[in-house]
C-alpha cells in the first residue's frame, strides 16, 4: 500500500513521518524510506541538504516530493555562517569549517539575495556592460600580458598583485580570466589567456574587471574568500552586523540528486545555491520550482565552454516544466542523453561568465524545448551539439549582453540531423559587433528553420556561414535588420539548402552560395504588418504579399485553400504567441517529446555525418569500420585540405572490403532522389590520447575530472617537453610504400621542437621527423614530413626533442598520390540496384552524388558505402576511405 510521509523544519528524523503531527526533520530521511508510489509532503521552511532517493518509482507509481499546499519550501545548497568577528570597519570575517577550494565555486547569500564576489569596478548587474571597466591599452605575450587603464593609476603599485582579471578580450567571443602577476603605474601584468592566438589579444575598449582579492571588498553585499586561511570576508547590507541577517555560503552541489534514478517527481520545491541533476536518470519530472543561483565555476584560465551544468537533464525521458531558473554563472540547463524535455519555463539572467555555455545547452538526441521565455544572457541563449531535436514556441531575447559575433541561437560545427526550430521569436540581440539572430556558423548542417520571427538585430537577422548542408529555411519573418547572409569559411557549397517563402520587411539576401534552392522570398514591398513596433507581425488585409508564397508541405498546409503567404504568419491563420505562461500551465499540460513536422525535402538518412560519435543507425555489414574524431573547423584552414573528416568532428573510416548500410523509409513512389556522401581516401589516423604507454617528466594538462585536456574542441597530450614520448600500438603500414608522408597535429609550439617517429622501440628505427623551428600559436594545424618506406604492423613512438614544448593532437600516415576506391549503392527502390564508384585523390572534398528514381511501389530502401579495395592499377595498394556528410533527399 502506498504511503504518505511528512517533513517539517520542527520535525524529528526519529519520528515515523507518517502524520502531520509526527513529521521527519529532513527530506533525506523520507527519501530513505520511500518506495514506488509513496508521496512526501514538505512543510514550509529551508532544508539544508542534498536529497538522494535510494529507490526508483514506476511509471504507474512514481516517488513524489511535493510542497504541502501552497507553502514555500526551499532546499538550499548553503549552510549559514554565524561566528563572526570584525576585520576592519564594515568588513567582518568568519572561519569556515569546510573547504571552498580557491573560491572559484563559492556562492554567498545575504537574506536569500545572491551576493557578489568583491570586484573593481563595482558591477551590480553582471549583464550591464556599462558598469565594466574599459581597456585603454594592452600588450600580449607568450609568458606575460598587460592591461593599462588610466583609472587604475589611482591605486598604488602592488595593489592588485595576485588578483584575477576577467576580460572579454580581442574578438570578444567569450570572457577570459588570468592571474595578475604584478601591478604598477596603472598597468596589470597578467598571465596568458587560455586562448592566446592573435585574434584573442586584448585591445583598446575591451571590457574587464578585477576580482579575487580582499582589496576589492568595500561595498555591501560583497564577499571575499581567503583560501589559505579558509576565511570568508563580507560586508552585509546597510552596514549591519552579520548576526542581524542570514549569511549563507554554498556547501553542497545538488539540492536533489536523481542520477540513475527512475520515475522521481519533484513539485513546488524551490532550490537556492544548488542545482538538480537527473543525469543518467529516466522519466524524472521537476515542475513548479524556482531555482536561483545554482552553481558557479569562475577561476583562473576560464574554460571557453565553462564548467557548470546548471539543472542537468540526462539519461532518457526526463522533464523540466513550469519552472523559473535564474542568476547562474554558466549553463542554466544542460540537456544530454535522449528524449529529454524543457517545457513552459522562464529562464533569465544567466551565463554571467559569458562563455560558450548558454541559457540552454544541449547534447544528445531527440530533445524537446517548448514554450519557454529565455532572456538576458551573457552570451547566446540556446546552443550545443545535438541532433534530431525540436525547439518551438520560445520567446528568446536580450542575448549576448557581453560578447560579440554570436546569435540568439548559435549553432556550430555539427550535423544536427534534421533538428526542427519553428514558431519562435528571436529579438533584441545586445551585442554591439557582429550581432545576429539565427546563426549557423561554418560546418553546420541538418537544420529545418521555419515560421520564426527575427527582429531588432543590430547587424543581420540570419547568418549561415558556408559550407552548410541539408538546411531548410521556410516562411520566416525578418524585421529590423532583415538581412540573411552567407559567407565562405572554407568550402563554397550549400548542398541540400532551401531558402523559400521568407519575408524581409526591410532587408535582403546577401552572398548566397551554390548547390541551394532560393525561391519566393519577398523583400521588395512593405508587408504592412498589424503592429510590428509592438511585436505583432500578422499581415493586414491590404498586405501586397498575401498569396505570393510557394506551397510547402508541412509548413503552408491548411490555410484558406489559396496560394500561401510568405512569412511566419499566414493571413487569417493562427495568431500564435511564444513564451511561457505559468497561469496557463494547465491549458498546455504536456509532458514528453514534441512532434516533428513532416518536411519532404529533409534528409531521410539519420546520423549522416556520424556526429553521434558512432555508426548507428548505420550497420557494419562487413569488417569492423569505426568512427574517428578530428576537427574540420581547424584543420581545413591549413595545409590544403588534409583532414580525415569533411566537416564537423567525426567521420566513418572503412578499410579494404569493409561496408556500412542504412535502411531508409519514407520515400515516395515515382520520385527522383539523390544519395550523396563526402568520401575521401586516406591513411592510418590516430589520436594522441589513444596512446598505449607514455613518459612525462612533468604534469600534462588535464581537465578537473582527470580526463585529457581540451583546447579548441580537441583533446590533446601535453605540453610535451624534450625526451617525453607516447607510444601508439599496432599501426598497420600495409604493403611497402603504402605511405610516404606523416602529418602531426600540433599547437602552442614554444621554441624549436622536433617530433621523431620511431617504430617498435623508443630507440628503434627513425622513419620520420616533424620539425617546427619557430613558435606557433593558432588553430590546430598539421605539420608534415617525408616518411621512410615501412610495411607491416608496428608500434609507433612519438619522441619529442629540442628545447621547446608543444601540444600534440593526432598522427596521420598517408600517401601523396594514391587513392582508394569506394562504392555507393542503393537497392530496394523498385528498380535494379544503382551504384557509383568514387575515387577521391589528395583529400579532395567534393560531395559524390548517386541519382535514382523510385518505382510505383516503394518499400524501405537500403543505401550502402563500401571500400572496394585497390584501384585497377598494377602495384597500387588499397587505401582506407573516410566517409562523412551523407544525405538522402528528394531531388528539387
């Protein structure tokens, strides 16, 4: 029989918790007792604990934690500090009995209000750039850099020694941090930023502030933590003694820890100073909660992506709905795993650290973000590397308060596998340079973007940097600035991209690329909106664009039976409104995933770019093909095009005789289709982190969790110094002369270095040596050298010599003039099997296209790619082939 438990701040964990008169004292005590179907009602008060259920609920009998009635319940990640002594004037101090590290993750609250770490200048609103200091002059170097500001001359020499400077430096993509080594004459001398290439060099006018020092503590609601003595210093509001208010300091990471739990429901419980995690959970539900000031990780050499998770939904089928989430340092919500949902939430005032973290950050597949209001962020609102997801009916505004060159939704370097983004408002980007609405940066593919409104964007409403593949842009409205733009990052192609029925109130389409369809877009007349100044973009009855659109199945269906209109709103159609509404939560009482709109020109293949990191739903029919990681973003910009991936970060590699297939449903009869793929011929590729053995005289870089460190999306080994080495096991050189070159991915080369390549033993035969005599600090780049003739399978040692140091990402053995042969094929389409043999030389990156037509009756078809081995030339051995950017769509 299901049980009901009660918890109250005046309870006792020695009680049985079964009545209002005998409640437990802690929620955790109830969590220990609860089983599937049980309910815990929590009385008003603050509970300082992490609640971690020990059992799972079931679909028909979840375990439920709920606020009792309408009482206010708060689970706090903080403990109260009470033992205070006066330090100096209004500054008081207290020694903590728990370790806060260096203070990077510290949060302090004054009477439930989030305090600020002591800083100069005084910034009350971290998203208001007018409150930041501005750089007057700067220098950048490999070991030390400087910032000069006339306003700093009022401070004595040495005043800021040992502090931390935070700066939106150079191109302004994100905020960097570094330790101040010394201060004199208005100049901060500081360590190098984590990204130190030329375009990140600090320049005149960059935003910055100084923190992590007691000398900055001089304003109420501020704090400083001295890590050496574990001492917290504060100035409380209105000059009070700390005993006259509640001062709380973060101690616990989570309010609720639902990791690996199933069917746990939380309702009406607020969280302060702690987040909720459902990573690896299944079918957990969090609703009607206010989650305030969750987590923080703001330290020296800040990571480009940040390190906080915010509210974390992972695993499968978890839902966050009807919640308010605000005042967080990095990510507001992190979504991973599969089929997780965020619905009807108000997400605001976040990403203070202004990194590539975002208000909602997604990875994984099949997620649903719907009817949310997302506003006021340091950088972008929605971002990540995810696939086959839905973002719909969201009101997204006031993003990029501190950064440059970003959009409200920013997507980059990934195959999003026909993610659909529709019926959203994107407006009021706050960036003052390269400010965009919807931004698909280079190497992005697989997006369907329709029925959205974009307005009040300082520079361009939409940017799609080429190359772009498999992207559909239908029936969107653009107003002030109504510009859609596409510039070339590397390759000038837009395979499978459609741009149709878009309405530009005062703009144009610029620099659009080839291999795309552009039709029925209107920017030649005043569309006569009902009230654009107040966000009403419906068409008036006298609009000249009514009926000027192109019928698009799934997008323009069901309106009047007449020719459709361009733009996001059809005249006489649904006057939809995006954003959250807690009052109407019951009206939109949905949980679980959304529904995809059937669009006939989307690619029918799944995981076409292998960005899921594995083959599925591709099937290995013969051999053991695998998926490899590289970064086209960096490597494609240097040395021609010697990358093993065509775009994004992954590719499938097939040895001689290996074959992959995918079964595809949904094709129409008597219809022409194109099956395409990016196929390259290449050699033996390994990542440095795949080493079997290693020798390091010092400590190589690692992430906080101990995994290999990341620089520019790439995990690396290093910095390596002279006589340090790694061993890569069992590399197959094939027959004699199969490879004649070696390339090594290097970065952050300081001084002269040589990477010796030896086989079988550390002092074994030297088969190549890659030398770099001058410093290099930029994108990841291949450095190459000739390779001696080798055959068979050998262990390979990479031994560093020279007085310098460097980071190593990968190793590639290849042949300058030899290519393998691949075959693309399709069967089951109602006719004889179609095939195309592909030979790609010298890392050529052009897509290969196999055209076919279905018969009158169509069952699911099977597409395949196999490595057919050597070319029909005597003495030319087989090469591996690398497969990327596959798609299958109806021929336009």
